[in-house]
C-alpha cells in the first residue's frame, strides 16, 4: 500500500507539472500574442498578413480604415479584396484594365513588390508586399501623399534654382556685352542669340525707332533663328518692309513696356495681314529698348508654342534690353563726338 501511495503521488505531481507547464506556455503565448497585437495596432501604416493559400490571417485597424464599411474577417480571400479595391474605387484603375490589374496582383502574392497607387480622393498609397519564412505574406499600406508632395516641391524648387542660375549667367554675359560693345548692331545680334537660346525662342529680331515725331520702326535685318527653313517667309516679309506699322509694336514704343501675345490666332491686336506672315508662330513678345528715357529700339521674340508670361523671363529680358540701351547710347555719343 505504501508503494502504491508513492506511485499515485508521483503521478499526481507529474500531472501537476504538465498542467503547470501548459498554463505557463499558454500564458506566454497570450503574452506574445498581446505584444504582437499591440505592435500591430501601433503602426501608422495598414498591415495585413495573408496565408500561403491567399486567405487573411490578421490585419490591424489602420488597414481596415482603407476599406470603410467592409468587414475584414479572418479567412477572407485575397482575390476578393483586390477585386473590391479595383472595382469600388479604393485605388484608381481604368475600367478596361481592371481584370488584368487584378490578375497581376493575385499572381504575385508571395513575392516582393512595391508600387504607388492613387486613390479616388487623390491620395497616394504605397503598397508593399513581403513574403515571410513561414510562407505567409505581409501587405503594408502606407499613405505617402505628403511625401510625394514634398518630393514634388523639392523638384520644383531645384528647377527654379537651376533656372535662376542659368538666368544669372545670361545676365552676366549681357552685362559684359553692354560694358564692352561699341556697335549697337553687333551687340543686338549677340543679345538676340543669347536670349533666344536661353528662353527657347523660335526666332527673334530687332527694329530701330526713328527719332522723328512719327516714331516709325525700321527693320534692322538682324535675326536669331532656331530653324532657318521654318521662318523664311517671316524673315523676308519683315526685312522687305520699309517701316513696321504693326499696332502692337507701335504700342510698345508708346508705352515703353513689354507686350506679350500668348496666342496670335485669337489676339485682336494682330492684323490679318501680319497673322499670315506669322504662319507657324503661336506667341510673341515685344520688348522696348530705352536709351536716356525714350524707346530707341524694339526686340521682338517669336515662339512656335503658346506663351505663358512669367516674372523671371520678363525680368531677365528687361535687364538685357537695358544693356542694349547702354550700347545704343554709347554709340550715339561716339557718333555725336565724331561729327562735332
């Protein structure tokens, strides 16, 4: 009996140990699960875990926020969610590409991938899939709208900086011309080319303004041409004219201010006769050149594209015309001294 009691006691202790260990294991698992859930919910991104067979294992509340009104239950098929994503406007997918879009994403579940997609309300999502060692796949949804906006702003800022740097170099070269040139015609030819290449103008020319009361404009025959063949008619018709009585050019002389024409096809200031000569040109800009106050010349720039005036271009072109005005005044002073 004593021996039997010892055996029973031993079995009882062993059973207690098994129960204790099971409870301890369960407690540890519960603790691990609690920690995992806490980490999952602390993420600012939406996270979902999918089984190797393409069924939902778990997801956090942030992931559910991308699918308002939809109950995401364990066991949900990945294809069903992807189809909902494409057909209900969670992300923008063209109607004629929906089926192909779904097939591609279902086929690559379990592979590493990353893409950015635009939502119906103009946000941007980064969707990243990563397979695990256990055969499952994590899908991470991150709202990258602010990041994209910041990146775009940086690119625009860099573009403006580069444009300003190039513009500054043009000004430096124009100042050098204005400081050293003794011939207005020579300086004008150089300035037209300088500004034409920088601003991407298709063509450019310059007119002299007579000193008499009529203030007529006379073509100089000086041109910058990005393409000689395309502007033969414009050049020949302009250079044949004894005087330019174009209202827009005359208005530039009277006002002393640049005038932009964004689209010559619809601008009433362009007469029909000149509109025919300007075939192939969409926009133009007339810039006055002043010497000691009055306008002494007008620069005219032509563009094949419709123009959108901007402050930076206006500032640089105005500064360049000032340099030409200095050359004109210097040449006039020299001529007056030689005549005396």
